[in-house]
């Protein structure tokens, strides 16, 4: 069964059980400080499990793009050595938000596996949570056990401990016992030698878990205590690659149709043959075929390789692929980018972003390859110097660490090269240096978050900040945050809020809370977490249960709005001036400036920049009114020409923003008329990655300051040249002058 059919059969099956079929959310997580990437199918639904918002559908099914580069079994450095762990994988899932629970979940899983996929019942093994006698003191999952007993022979039911059979989303949050489904795909002879019962959860490559059915019934609090969830939920995750391995009768995920076209292409490009063994060349091919998927999907979803945060994770994955190609397949020139073509041929039908952004993904990967191969070349020279200057056969761990840390030269390559020269590496010394560095950065970034203290139990919160900048609010919950860097602070949630939380590139509002007796608490930032707006303050109000007046900093908001509207006009200007291939790749809308990243392949000439600036300023002079529609069905918005950003998560009903011909899906705040922006000025333009350019620009007050500064410089130059002529200096009043607080 071809992987496309396997995927389709899954979602179609759950459709017959009244599930809504969703498309995969972006791989890149936004508005969740605990995660960079979606690492499980349930991540895009966290807000529903936490009951911060209510899902329109209580039953959903989909195939979700996931990326795991750390955690149980999934250290990046391990991928490629076995045949069934990956960085990127697809997780098929079915969800119930307070709807069905264990009975339906178990019965449907069995029906799908045995009747639709026709997996032999004899090969299926089930695990059930055995309970725990630790601090949680949890009972055995008797409910699941009873249901399983009715459909599976007792000899195929095993009991699992907390590590394997109790699933937790993270340190805090919804969790519960789970039942894993394992399949034995060994040959008859192997089965006769040893029972699968002894191989379940023992890292056997042919007796492996394919599906995890999680029964969310508890909430883990920051204190570590468990409490019952008011509503019970279902979260299941079935690994598509493993399921394909089972259904296609092969012994490795890399032998399924999801990987073979990529491996064939690696063979063609490198001249090596893949034999499916554990030789260095086979491992290298598995590494590369896995990593090209992770990197391509991340780039398509807007996460480019960089030196920080999640961008650095992508850079590490790609560099690992380059390193394996370099060390084991003799590839000293870029070649990994050439695999994007087969990948998009294979998965582009399901994930069209691989087709629409193919060229872009190829360019980014190729540039990264070139840069890293250059690093490797430099590193080789430095390593040679280290070797020559060392009188010892053991090369110092400290020196190897410097090479790794300062030049990005991989330690395993150092080790390999030293081996070839009959030298050895002081790996203990290297690990010591590495650990010390880890400790330093961990200490600097450590913070702890306490449990919410709930004052009013009403999790659904309203955002009123499109229409008002101040309103009466009640604090519904608060929590303390302690960070090594910044000390104690608090986070507050209100029943309703005029504060815009950082999202879609726009910064969060600042402002204050005023109590009835005039005490003021400053709100330093506003962020969103699992769909809840969180306001950061340094101290708590004295009487926390009062009614407060929440006031947004009008000036900061207005300046930010000028920049946000100008960003939309700039987007349109770029598409009109440079062409429709221009796609937004990122933006930052602050009160002092705006930044816009977009796809374009060459430098923008000075004349084009003037044209772009003029285009935006003519729309400002044109006094275009804001035309806003807050509740449009997503598809209607797209059909009527609104631009959606790829990788952005949209609800079924969206908000559209129109200024003249600029028409976008957007949740941000904007001026009511473009004339309020006063003026737009481009400050810089340049490349930030291959095929991606960045424009930084300013509006309104910042442009006035800019003119003042240029005028000052003009006078200085005039004086320097002893020019006594009277020159008219440029000043112009803003239509908004006097309106600002
Ligand atoms: N959340 C569970 C897992 O990741 C099931 O989807 O295994």
C-alpha cells in the first residue's frame, strides 16, 4: 500500500466516525515558550486540551508534520544508525475534545488496523498502564484493560510502566495513561525462537510501537501534583513511516516508498550503493535522506537555518547531513539541495508548499552547504596546525573544543581525521569543556514558572483591543516567574483585555493597570500562550480581586500601528514593483521601526528602492481608509483575493485587512486611515539568506527624527564647506500631531 493511500485511508476511516479532517499545521510552533517545533500531533491542539479555547469540532483527524531532535530515543546524533527513528516524521492522529473516550478509541484503532489495513491480529501486541507506586500513586488503567480484554487475547496484552505508558505533554499540563500498539514483523523462524512478549519496548527493530493511544484524564500542575481534568480527551499518534514499513512488508522505514526515491537519488549523485546495512556509507545515506525532509519542511514553513534558537536547530541538522556526505560519501561540493526535487515529487501532492517553494528551499540549502563546506576546509587547515604544533600523540580536548566552538568544526570529524593520522583525541577533556559551556548557558537562561493561582475560574478570555485602548478588567489568574537573569516577575490573565499580545510579527502592547485608589502597576509586555493573553508585570497589585482599569500605552500602540499598516503597503509595493514571486518570509513590527523579509533573488537597485518608497508614500497620501472584516470564512477570504502567509496558523474564520488594493489576512492592529502614517522611509535593504532579502523602514515620528538628524548633518557639512548660502531645510507637520498622548 503506497504511503499516500495509507495516509488517506487513515483520515477517511475517521471521517466515517464523524471526525473533521484537518490539514497539517506548520512545523514551527508560535506562541508557546516551551516548544520550538511540533514534536507530536497533539501540539497544534494544546489550547483545546488546556481548555483555553473551545474547538469548533469535538472530533478531528489529520496527518501532522512533526520534528523531534531531542528526547526519548531521538537524539539527533542517533538518527540514521537504526532503521525506525527520524527527525522529521508524519504522525497520523485522531482527537476527541471532551467527546468520546477509551471505549471508542480502542475499538476504532483495532478496527482500522485489522479490517482496513488488514494487519494480522496475531502480530499485534498491546500495552496497558500498570499503575505507579511513586508520589503520584496511580492505579492500573483497569478501564482500558477491560476493553482490550474483550478484543485481544490475554497473551497479547502487556503491562507497562510510567515511562512507556503514561504520556505527559511536558513538565505541566494535560496527561494520562496510554495504550501502545506494537507490531511484530519478524519472520516465522524468528518468531519461533523468541516470543514478541519479550521484545516489546526493548528497541527491537522489528517488534516496534506504531500507535500510541493517550487517554488524557489528568492535569500535571507546576507543583508536580496531579488533578483530574474536568473533561477527558483523546490524543492518538500513529507513525506513518512505521505503518508503511509494516504494510509494505519491508524491514526498515528507509525501504518504504517515503524514502526509496531519495536514497535512489543519493546513490545517483554519490556513486555509492545503499545496501540497508550498518556500514558508514549506509548510515550516511539514511542520515541524509532523513535530514533533507526535516530541513526542507522547516524552510517551507518559514524556519531558515540561522545561529540562534530554532534556526540553529535546522542549521545543525543540515550540517550533520553535509558532514556525513563529506566524511563517508566523499562529497566535497554541495549536493544535498539536489534532493529537494525528488522530495517535492514524492510529497508535494500532500504538502504543496514543497512544490510552490521548491526553488527557494533549494537555494537556501545550497548556500548553507557552500558555507559549511568552506568552514570544513578552514577547520582542516587549523586542525593540521594543531597536529603539527603538538608533540604528543594525544591531542588536547581544549584545543579540539576551540576548533568546535569557534569554527563550528564537528568533533567526530576531528576524531576521524586524528585516527587516520594515528593520533588520538582527549575526548574526556573535550567533554569537560563542553559540559562547562552547557552549564554556563543553562545557568544564564534558567527560569521557573509556578502554577497559576486561579481567582475566577473562567478560562475563555475576550480581546477588545481592536476597538478600545482602555477598559475595566478583573484578574482571573496569575503566576510567579523566576528567572536567573531578571529575578521575580508575575504574569496576569484578565477576563477581557485591550492589550494586543505579540503575534504575527507585531510586538505586544505595554501599558498599565490602575486600581480604584489610583495605584498603578505597569504592564511591561503582552504575549500569547496557548491562545491566552498573558500580561507581564514586575509586582502584583495590593488588592488583587479588585476591578482595575487596564490602559494600553496609546503612543506605542499608534506608532506600532503605523508600522504595521506600512508593512502591508510595503508588501504590496514589492509585489507590484519586483513581481508576484515576492512572498513574505517574516516581519517584525515594532513601535520604532518595521522589518520585512521576503523572497527575491537579486539585489534591489537604488531606483527600485525609490520606486517602492514612492509607491508606499503615494498610498499614504491617498488617504486610504481601513476596510476590516473580522469574521470571514477562511476559504471565502482566499477566494476573494486576500493574501495568506504560508506557515501561519489560521482559524476557520479569519480577519481581513484592506487598504486600497492591499488585502491580507491579519490579526494585527492598524491605523484607521493610511494618512495617519504621515511618511514612510526605507532605512536599509540587504540579503539575510540565499533568496531572502530584508527591508528595514520607519514611519511617522521616526521619519521626523530622521529628517531632523539629516538636517543637522546637512548644516554640519554646509559649515564644513564654509557655505554661507541660505538653504531651506525640510520639515513637514504630521497630520497626527497633537493627537498623541
Ligand atoms: N501524544 C502522543 C505521542 O506523541 C500520541 O499522539 O506519542
